[in-house]
């Protein structure tokens, strides 16, 4: 009875969360501001009704099954060891979240979807930097440089060589990785503060280079009219360019500018999922453990025959490549980039995401990225005080939860003895 | 198996080791004893290639390793249990061991893990515990287990008794003797001269970067100079 109660409660909570996000609140853009408003009372009563229905159904499911004499579903719970149960629950939760993320934009306002896309970019950046700072323990203050490399790679490739987004994406990642590798070399012998200063300098070098190499990068004017990504050759513009088809013509629906926004959002979701998956795998592979081992004790690493040089370089390279992907996507989403987008404050924000989230913790980084991108948008009227609030938040975090919102948890099995 | 000939090491301008010559033969326990700052750890680290010997040759299994990079040296059947244990405190016991077996071929990996758990049943019990939360003795066991994960032919131990309770020290030394019986050659650096000399086949005494005495473990144990200087009379 107790277990059915909990599972019923869980199902109800999941329903509540999903419906609230999709139907319960409306995000509207008024001018440039974004406002959150509650949905009408009718919608809310429907939501509450649905939640109750789910709860009651789950609670009395077995009794119902008895009443109408249906064979009740065999409960697999007894066959699954303790540890695996959590795993199953986790998988279920993840599928729910992903499904919710995919369905959500079709109900949300355009501004909200746009903001979510931005958040996803920051999630990707945070996850990438998390490899370098969180796992390998190398403080990198110039991470935005790799982001810039990715963005400019796509912008320049499309400007000069007419390369499409999908072809440019791997190139951006690879080139950013190469820059990460190059930066890795001079900083190999440094650690802590010294490393931070050199990476900070590197970030500035890239930005100043982009700013002054006017013939190629357009200098402070930036690069505009960067093409948006297409879906298997289908464009999301009102009118197709030469020899191409637009999405709405192909589907036989009328043009709606929100298609593009939703497509970009879904693309970002896809990129983030791939990022999470790849990094998750990496941390379970020997190289991921080597990163952590290096952070813990580099002398011990050396005593075990590991080469710290190689480990550091892989961390820098891998971390940078994700920034490259994010940069490529950013450039195509914005359609316009200039060195202004890649100033030090961006590095600081990404670093803040990692620290706030909890070093090394993926879930923490994702939460922190959401907090740090959505909160400033919601608090637009306090814009002048944004940095102040930002600073205060960091100070309080360091005082109260120095380990971050969701501290990194190592995969951990608890043994229970039945006595 | 390991042979040092006239090895000197400098830290900048300061010379830490003066023309050290010593030899460790296959299957032996050789101990190096000496006071704080005599150069024990420096000698061990010089063999591992950091700091580099400024002169002299270090031959391991017939090959000169004095110019080879540290990570290369550490992958040739040599393993170190570093001073102060240096386990990865935030990682679990199992992960610590897996780091030790980083370059072990996957076929041997499982066997090695089992051997280590057999040697230290305590570690098996704490498989999924964070290494930093264990007691000093358990951490030392883990450090030794981690080094054993790479199937070393030769094991360097740098002060394994440091900061441990006498009963634990006893256990650790029993394990060291057991390892020797299983064919691992052992080079043991110790301040705890009494214990070290008891299990050692041979011993060297180092003072201010010079080897001042060398003899069998039993002889050194009764040597008057050694007794006065290291065994408290």
C-alpha cells in the first residue's frame, strides 16, 4: 500500500510539473520585456483535476484491476536489485524531461522559446567548461575564446566559402579543439592562479585579434547575415534562396516565423543532449577518471605512470570543442556576431555557472545555467542592478553552499543487509 | 635488477645526493634508512626521474633509465607507493585501484583487482567508499594496492609506516614481506629503522646525501652506529 501511495504521488507530481510548465504559465513578450502571467482559472482547475485524476487512478489501479477482474500488471520491482531501481526511476525521469522539453515550445510563447534556446547555449558552455574546471581542476578564465573561435569559424566559412551550418558544425568543434590544444601547451607547467591569468590573457588575445583584423573579420562591425541552419536542406525563411525549398512550402503550411524559433530551440536541445551524453560517457571512461585523479593529486598520477601533460591537453581540447559547437550554433542563431559578444564577462558568467552549479556536477551546471540566464530576463526592471545581484548571489553562495547547488556525487552503491 | 652508479642530484645549486651507488637484486627487500632530510625520498624520486640525476647512471633491468621521462619509467614494471600515501581522496576505493591499473591490459585487470582484494580484504569491504574517509592504515593499504594493480616486478615504498599506529605498521610490514615471498622485489625507504631492518635482506644507511653504511639487514640491526643513531641505543 505504501509503495503504491508513493508511486501515485510521484506520478501526480510529474503530471503537475509538466502541465504547469506547458499550460499553467504564459510567457509573453511586451515590447522587449518578457512577462510571466498565470493562465486563466479555467485552465488551472483543469490542471488540478488532471493531477487528481492521475493520483487517484495510480493509487487505486490495482483495486480497479481487481474489480473489473483484469489480471494486474506483474510488478517488476521485486526482481530489480535496490541499486537498479533508482536507475530505472532516473531513466524514466529523464525521458519525461526530454519529452517535456520537446513538446513545450509548441505551447509556449516565442520569447520564452528564444530565451530557452539561449539558456541551452549556456548549458552547453557550462558543461564544456565543467570538464576543464570541474573535472580536471584547471581554472580557465578565457573559455569564451573557444566560443568565439567556434562562432567566427562558422561566420567566416559561410561568408567566404558558403559552407552550410551542418558542414561547419564539426569544423567549428575541431578548430576550437585545436585552439584548446594550442592554449594547453604554454599553460601545462602552470597551475592555480598563474594558469587562470594566462587563460584570461588568451581570451583577450582572441577578442582583440577579432576586433583588429578588420579585413577578414570585419573588426568591431562584426559579421552579419549569417545563414540559419536548415533541416535536410529545408530553409526556415519566408522566401527560399535560389534552388532551395522552404520548410513551410514543403510541409504545405503557411509561413510562421515561430517555426524557425522552435526549430532552433529543438536543435539546441539536441546539441545539449548529445553534449550531456558524450560528457557522461567520457567521465565513466578511463580518461574521465584520469581528469579527476589529476585534480586530486598530480604527483600520485605521475607515480602511476600517467602523463599529466597528456591528461591536461585532452581536458583543454575536449572542453574547448564543446565551446566550438556552442559558438557555431550561437552564430547561426544570432545571424550577427561581433567581438562584443565575446568579452570577459561572458567567461565570468560561464565560470559562475560551473561554480554555482557545483564543480563537476552536470545536473548542477544545468540548473545553474537556467538560473543565471532566466533570472536576469525575468528581472529586467532591475537591469542596472544586475551585476550587483549577480555578485551578491555569488557571495552568498560561497558563504552558504561553497560546494554548489548540486555538489558532484560519485556513482555510489549502498549495500543493505537484511538482518 | 636496479643499479645506481655514482648518482648525484641537485636542487638548483644545492647538491642533495653525492655519488650514490646501490643495487637491488631480484627478489630482495632492500631498505634505505636515514634521518629527516638525509636524502631518502630524493633518492627514490631520482630513480623515478623527477628530479633528474645530474650525473651517474641508473640501470633498471639492464637499461639506462636516467634520461627517460617519469611516466615512461613508471610503466616498465615499476610501481611506487608515494610518501604520505597520496591516494585520490574524493574517489572511491575501487576507482583508486582502477587508476593504478590504468595501463594494465584488460585481461589482467580483473585478476589484479581480485589479488589486491585478497591481500587486503578490508579494501573489498570498502569498495565503494570514498578513499578520503578511511583511516590512515586503510589508506596506506589502498596506496599499496593501487601500486600493485600494475603487476609491478619492483615496488618502491616511501615511508609506509608514516603516521600509523604500531599495530597497523606491523600489518603493513607483514604484507611487504608477503609480497617479497610472492616474487616482488622491494625497495623500502623508512625512518622506522627497527621494523625495516627486521624484514630487509640488505640495508643502506644514508646521511646528508652520502651512503655511509651498507650491510645485511640483520647485521645493521646489531651495528652499534646504527643502534645509536636510529634505534635509540
